[in-house]
C-alpha cells in the first residue's frame, strides 16, 4: 500500500498538552507525572493537542515506496474545441420572427433555435427550384440526344455496307470491258458515290450526337453544382412542419448548451450577423506556451498525460493528452504553442479559464516518496516532522531530508527517511510554527519558582 493511501488524522491518542508561544512555562503539579515546559529550541519535539491538530489540518502518512514522475509545469488557457462551438448566423438578411432558446438552455442536435423571415431567401429558394427544373430539362435533352446517337450508330454500318456493295458492282462492270454500256457504268458509279457519301454523313452524325450528349450532361452537372451551392446557404427545413419559402429555420448543430443570444424578435439582421452561439464543452482544449528552453524536453511528448489543476498546487480538475506541439518558436515570446485535449464531462473546465498544467514525461515506480505537503523549507534546508511515541507520549520531531525528483503530488526522498516512518503529511508548516517542549526536572522546577515575600502568606508585605 502506498504512503499516500495511509493518511489518517493524527488526533486519536494524541490529546496532549501544548504550550502556546506567548504563555509562560508551565510545570506539572506534584503527582501528575514528569513536569514539562515550552522551549524556543526549533529542534525540540512538538506535542499537539487535539484542537490544535484540527486547526492546522494535521494528518499523518506512513512513508512507503511509490511512483514519482518527471514532469514539466506549464500554464494554459481553456478554450472550446474548434468543432464543438458554433455561431448561428443567416446567410441572407431578414427579420427575426422567433427565438426558441435562452442562454443556458440545454439543446439537442436538430432542435429549432430561431426563425428569420427573408425575401432574399425566398428568391434563393425560387432560384434553386428554377435550377432544378433546368437540370431536368438538360437531362431529358441528353437522353434524347443519346437515343439519336444510338440510332445513328446502328444506321451508319448499314449505310457503309451498302456503299461497299455498290462500289464492288461498279468495279465488276468496269472489268467486263466493252460489253457493258458506258451509261450503265456511269449510273452505277454515281449510285456508289451517293451511298458512300451517305455512309460518311452517318458517321459524322454519330460523332455530333455523342458530343451533344456529353455537352448536355456537363451542363446538367454544372447546373446541379450551382443549385447545391445555393441550397447549402439555406438552413434545413425538415423539422417542425412546412416552412414558407422566405422563412429560415435554424437548428442546433450539436448536443450542447446555448452560450449567448444576440437576436431580438422583430430585429433586422444582416447576412452573417450572429443570432446566438451554441457549444458542447464535454471535451475542451487547453492552449499553452512552452518556453524555448523546455521545447526539447517535450519534443517526444505527443500523447503524453497532462494533469490540469485550478492553480499552483490547486485541485485536480481534469486529465488530458498532448495533441500538438508547434514546430515554430514565436520570435517575440520565445515559446512554442502547445495544444492539449482534455475530457470535461463535469464541466469544471470553462473556456477562458487559466489553469496549471503538469506534463508527465517519465515515471519511477520504486522511489521512497512523501506527499509534497510534508516538506517544509527553511532557507536551503528541507525537513519533515516524524511522529515518535505512542498514546499520550506522541510527539513530532523535525528531521532533515534530501530530496530528488518531485512532481505535483509527491517528492522523492533520497536521504533522511525509510519506509515505515510515519510523518506529518499535511499541516507540517503549521507544526513548524509551534513551540516545542522539553521535560523539566522537578528540582529545577522548584528552584525556578520564586519564594513568597514575607508577610501574610499571600505574597503581601506588611
């Protein structure tokens, strides 16, 4: 079990006397055990009452082996993911007819957000319908031209074959010599030439018909592209019943929350003016800057784990991974931009919020570790408070330590502690501010009490 898992409030069995710094030394009465007294010795053990332990937040932990990580600390700003925050704006000018939501409303993808009446949108709808009719006409013409081309392709071989037969007949008559009348040969030659011409014209007709088919299909495709582009400027109209041609109905593009609303009913709006914004923040991005001196350490940190905290040493509010480290160093700031993807199901991370980032590069799972809150610094020295004794004799004694790698959770101890030691895991700084105690010999205590002045026995002089 790790030391962090063994944290317990150090109050049970520790209801002992503690002398506050500004009170005089107090000695035990006779018959109540060995007297004790306060001391200014910073290395003297500390005895803590139950109330004081609660006041300083004293908790203990048993030192054990655990994991400590090599980390890089950065700061960043939370931002919405680019694909999850949307501005709702019309592509045409118009007048706001209705708004169905308010800032803070939860919406589902496809919910109606607002409606805008726009004459220009009505014209766009008419133009789309006109273009669609033109597409149908062009496709019909293409079909007709294709039928003509197919017919020409069938007739062309027959015409060519007839020309070949006529030409063969002319050749036969020509080889017959003087037995064939000249006028018959001339007639057959003219017929063969006419058939060859018709066959050639059939071939040209086929080529022209095919070209016309291709032209009509290209025109239909271009017209369809124009219709699709114009239709894309119109919001979907399929939700909530029929919509008039000049009415623009805007639907939520995501499951999320309405972040802002700028539109008022009856307000005229220009094309591109934002009516409202909708976002989904269950996942966010944190944008940070890596100092040039640390860029090389993070060069291979793609997909490295990142812990996100609300402030230096603050509450852990999310975990993510490194998405992108820019290969470019900003010439002015001397930093490289880093993007971190963070899941945010609880909504604790809000766009615009400043956070601290801990990028985990490596980890050691066999180090002697203590919570970072257990370490107290005093100039160049570092120390912890080790619990000693049992029951009413529990004290906390200062012990110097040498530290190694530290992250945002624990510190590696290289000298000064061993597994099994019990330390003050939190409230250690409060302990350092308390006065220690020393045992006082009874004879010394008696000598330290001044004798009463002569008098009436009440310390008054006659």
